[in-house]
C-alpha cells in the first residue's frame, strides 16, 4: 500500500450516458484528484457525455456493451494497478464490488441498497441520516458532503432568462433544475403552480428525462409553465430566478439546491432526507413531501412575500462553508487511506490461524 501522501492510482466508475448530479460529482472529483497529482481513470459507457467533461489528464475507458461489467471493471482495475476503485450510483457500485484487487469505495448519491453496496470496503455517505441508517458490517463509512461543481466556463454572452422568456419587470419567475423523473417531483410542482401561483408568475423547469412527455401534457394549456430542456448555462440561469423550488419525492443531497444557494436565490424545498440536513438553520423553507397542493400554496405565499420586497432585497445569503470543494476532496482522499488501512487489517486477520486451533497442532 502506498505510504501517506504518495500519489494513488484511482479508478472511478460511472455508467450513465448523460450528466446529472451524481455524474457531475464523479467528474469534478476525478478532475480535482488528477490536479493534485494522482493517476486518475474513469470507466464508463462508450459514447458517454462523461468522457468529454473530464480533464485532459484523466483517462476515460469506455465499455461498449453492458455484459459482464463487473468482471470487466475488475480486470481493467487490476491492469491499471488501481489502489482504489470508486463507484458512483448503484450499477457502478455493483460492478466495483468485483474489483477485489483494489480497495472498493461507493458513494451513496441516492441511498444504500444491499445488492449494490453490501460488498464494498468503504461507503461515502452524503448526509448524516444515511450514515446513521447503515446496517452493521465490515465496511468503513464516513460522511462527506457534496459540493456544487462549476458547470464549465461562463458563456461569452451571459444568460438573462427573464429576457429570453419575455418577462415584464414586475413578473416573478419560479425555477427548478433537475432530471425529469418521478423521483424529482416536477409533476407536483407543475400541479401546485397551476393551482395556486399568481396569474402573472412564470415557472421555468430546466432539465431532461424520461417523464418529459407526461410533464408537457400536464403543463398543456397553461402558458405560464415553460419546460426549457437541458441547459449548459444553469449557473447563469439561476440568477434570474426569484424563487428556486426543489419538489423531489426523494433526495439524498441535491446539487441543484447548493447551486441555488451559491446564486443567492430563495429556496423552497420538500423535506426529503438531504434538504432537511442541508437547510437546517438556513433562511429557506421546507414543506411536506408528495403534496402538490401544499407545495403550490407555499409557492404562492413565498411569491407574495417576495413581491412585497424591492428586487435588490430578494437575494439570500447562506452559510456554505460545510460544502467547500477543496475540503471535501481532501477528506475523500483521507477516507481512501483510512479504508485501505482498514481493509488491510481485515485481510491480515482473515489470514491469521485461530490461536486455539494452532496450539492444538503442537
């Protein structure tokens, strides 16, 4: 095992074809580790958008077919001489479990599932509730909060979403960012907004996903609701929102909320696991999960409160020191070292003969 502070060979695994929160975390972590001098590789699906987002000194290995991914990840990790193999999202963690020549780490971007995570050596929890709810086992676990990676260079012409949408100065813009999937609750937001938001308010949803046709059908007939699709200018677009809403049904650690906090936007979120911890003590509002009418009424109340304020007083300042990128990257590397030592001790113990049995042989 490399001594402290010697560069490691790190292999990250993520199988998504497109980039969402977990993939962005993997990309930014890999890029940061390579910048610190570590030898970093990423295994993913051939043709994945992840490859194009990696730094030049991070090596991408694309698997063309999903067959026998666990065996192929294990063989590639062994050939690369991986010290650590780190899975992101369930299918990748399941494959990483096969890479027994390396220390196997998984980040719980969504939550713990035994068939994905039970055979790993170390688990990175993104909130305290995840950590406290883990089953007993040999895996070492730690809490390391995510951070909000920058979404690339700022565009040559800054985005003004209000101008793009043709809004009058007095109109209020509600926004949300996320994958168009049932877990993200965009249907609840559209229903609640249509039922309760002021007639001159506008809702902009940024993202793509399998539920797009259903959401468009749900929004049909209400010109206030705009589904804008995937955007590369999210950091800029967020600055145009008067209110950011996270309507998720489940959420471990939503990067979109961190981005809204970084942009200084008022935040309204459902009380899922991650936001309950992230927003505790912050100037934000939580509402029950899964209730479109309560969510809609809360949106209306927040817009009425904001309308009473001058535009220059609608921004919010948050305490975000706990989500510092450099600190989280350093803690992740420290966690790798801890798990490597823990794994080595377990392997040594497994190889030692039982003392009572050994004594009987002499």
